[in-house]
C-alpha cells in the first residue's frame, strides 16, 4: 500500500472518530485545549492499536472478528448515544460524563473496530504494521482534536440540544456501521 492509499485509508477510518469528536465538542460547555488533546489521544491511540491487534489476530481469528465487529460497534455507540440523550434531559453539566475515561474508552473502541479489520487486511499485503498503524493513529488524532474544537464552536452556536442531537448522531453512526456490514 502506497502513501496515498494509506492516507486515504487513514482519513476514511478517522471519519467516525471525527464525527464523535465533533459531537463531544458540541456537548461540552467549556472545552479546553487539554480536553481536545485528551479526545485526540484516545481516538488516535486506539486507531493506532487496533490495526496492530487485527494484524496480530489475522490468521487465527479473522472469520470471528469480521462476522461480529459491526454488532459490537453498533451496541457500544447505541449505549453511549442513549446515555447522552438521557443525560440531556437531566439537570447539571454533562461535561464530566462526556470526558470520563470510561466514556472516551468506549467511544474510542467503538470507532476503531474498523481499523482492526484494516489490520487484518494489511496482514495479507505487508510485513510491517507499525508504519501504517502510526499514520492511521496520527490522522485520527488530528481529526479528533480538531473535530472537538469544531464541535464546540457548533455547540456554542446552537447552545441547547447539542447533547441530545449528539446522542442521536452516535446512534446514527452505529446504525450506519451495522447497515454497511449487513446489507
């Protein structure tokens, strides 16, 4: 895989992380650069690690992973999206919940499952996974960092309902992943 193909693959993989980062940013009232870095690091790290995991598991578990990855992503995004919608109707700030380690971990895993499938594919075409995984991780970091900043600007514009809409977007992303793999 050449650099152009690798960058296009990395951008495609980063789109779900970007959309979730925009949603998180829109839901936060007072985003700081440190928050954007944290979001970028979670998504970038998992986009880096999952192709390595897929590469490592390629020959022994390929058929099991490919048969169920979309269901796992769907249910994780459904869970977080429903939680965000529920919290949008409750009083108080959701900032702590959105930026919690547990929440970011679930979202990072859910949005990087496709990267694991790419790692499986790369096992068939390359002997070195670290370079492609690093490019994928760096692109995801950048998209997630800037997505959170962009989302916060969008959230400031809409002020109310951003968390509710964000929850719907996460559920929609999960549904999109599920439908792409089952239809």
